């Protein structure tokens, strides 16, 4: 009898949850790390995990949520914006060293962003995905395969950009406005009446 395609023993929500736990543990280790090389190694690991996880979600999971889950479009729209903010900080972190004075602050903010995003996924998105009737084990199989492929590839170069499709002109304006506004404010204390 031909055997059905081997399925992951877990559902997609469990697989993603395991990833979330792993990254949370790495952030915790970073908070305890003391020397620069240890911090650098942890940042590399965090970036790799987040890169692969986000890609698997965007390629394998979010399209199904969008198609099949109730309020899927809104959920995925918000999740994609959060991914974008996370990737911005990841790109910044990919270029700084363990001794950089901004490292801790950037990792802390990244951790907060990820924590918020993971909370939304686990509370809202996973619930809606379970209710949608999608084949969660099949999704886990696909996600696991894609994850293994991505893990075998080197981490791509990341560029920090906040450009949003179709909004380039406004972005440019914002940059131009932000630059020359260095007219020194009056030295005196600002008083509000
Ligand atoms: Fe996500
Ligand atoms: Fe996630």
C-alpha cells in the first residue's frame, strides 16, 4: 500500500510556537551575556532564527491565513508591518559589533517588538487559523521543509530601509525635512507659560 506523504508529528501552530520559544530563550541569554564575543554570537543566532522564521511564515503560513482564516487579511496586514519593523532592526544589528554602545538598546527594542508580535500571532492568528479548518499538519510539513532549506543557506545581507511600496515620495520628503531642521533652538529653557 503506498504510504501517505510523511507528515510532521506536529501542527503548524506548535512548530511556530517552538520557534518563538527558542528566540525568547536567545533574548534571555543575551540579557545575561557579559562579554562582547558572546553577545555577537547570540545576535547572529537571533538574526538567523528570526530570518528563517519570518520567511517561513511569509511564504508558507501567512498566505493560508489570508485566504482561509476569518479576518485573515487584516491579521496578515498587521503582521507584515510588524515583520518590516523587526527586519529594520535586524538589518541595523547585522552591522554592529559586540562592543557597540547601541547594541544592548537595539537588542532590547527588537526583543520588545518580537514579544509583541509573537503575542498577537499566538493569541489571534493561531486561534483563527485553527478555526479555519486548514490542514495544520500539512502546513507544518511544508514549513519544516522550507525551514531546513533556509537554515542551510547563509544569512543574506540585510539593508535597513523603512520604505513602503508606493510611498517613496513621502519617504523622500520626510528625509529632506528631517535634515536641515537643525536651526538651533533657543538656548533658554522652554517654558510653557
Ligand atoms: Fe511573525
Ligand atoms: Fe512567528
